[in-house]
C-alpha cells in the first residue's frame, strides 16, 4: 500500500495476468473501492485502487483540480498496469466511470466496467440545467453543494469506507457537469467490451443513465446489469456481492476473449 499525492492510501493486490484499475467517484477516495478490490483479488485478479488528484485532502484542492488532470492520472495508471499485465480492465464508479469511458476513446482497452456512471444527474436534462445554473452562480462566491450519495444499509457496517468530502465546492460541481456533457459527446466512440451497472434506487444520477450508455456505445460485447436493492454507493451497498461476482466474471473473461480495439486511430 502506498500514499498517493492526494494523501489517501492507494491499494494494490498483485495476483493474476488480468488487472483491474479501480477508479472512485466524485469526492470519494480509493477507500470506497477496497471491498471490491479485496474480493476481486481473491478470484485471482490483480487490482489497483487509486485516489484521484484533489481528493482526500482539502476542499481547496478539490475546487482547483481540472478534469484534464483527473483523466491524465487515470491514463498514467492504466499505462503502468498495461506494461506489466496481459489485460487491463477499467472499473469506474460514478465519475470514475465517466473517466473510464473517456480513456476508452483514447486507448485500446480490453474492457470497461461503469458503475452508476451519470449520463445526466438526478432529474435528467432539466436537473442538469438547474445544477449548472446554480453552480455557475455559486462558483465565484465559493458556495458549496451538500454531500450526495448514500447506501441502503441500515446497520452501517461499511460506513468506514465512506472516506470523502462532506460538501462540494460549486466549482467542482460545475466541472462534474462539464465532464458529463463531454462524455455524452464521445461515448459513441467506445467499442471495447463493456459491463454497465446501474442501481435501480439511485438517488444521485438520472435513472436511465445506464441504458443511455448501453444504447450509445458501439461495443459488440456489452451488457447492462441492474441492481435492484442498491442506491448510488453500489460498491458498498446491498447488492455488492452480486456486483463483485459479475465484475469478476467479466474481468476473467478478458484472457479468453481478446478485447476489440477502441479509441482514435
């Protein structure tokens, strides 16, 4: 385990020839992805969880970090894994899923898993316009949005994995909306094998985001998995074991089925 520039420990479990790069969501840290990483490693899959720039430190850092810097780190970590392993699968939760989709238009990836990745925020296009309007007004004033994203768990046994910010600077929210917008412009260029996961009880993103991504990508191998009992924080919610098993099967199949190419040629 090592400490990332963001200050929150990253984690890695070196196992088999297939590696998964686990990318957390908006305002979270690598800690959220640890249960998934541990489960996948037990199935013989190498996993690496990263903490993105601007996350796990201060809200000032969070407000300053650009989408370009986030994507640059994901690409650098992918390249490092690609140099050492037979296949690398990008597994992105929420905003991390958007970054994974972007990278899949730039590099030849063997597989992608998006988990509750937002095509639009809660409320769809109208919700996005409202959030963008408020964020634009608030950004110069330094205002913040309240924390978003909860689980369906009543016992809170996994709450210690929720290491992240308790509120979000308007500047950061505005950049998240911009990332959603830019993802919609490029998602049709994704043709790598993909598993798209959507929580049916998601209270943060548009409920049809998974279907939007499924319909938009050009991948010959694609699947939409619906989680019936989870809210937005699916990696630590009620359906997490089902989620982990489906991701495990998808990742292990990459050694048997070479991924189709993806990206700008």
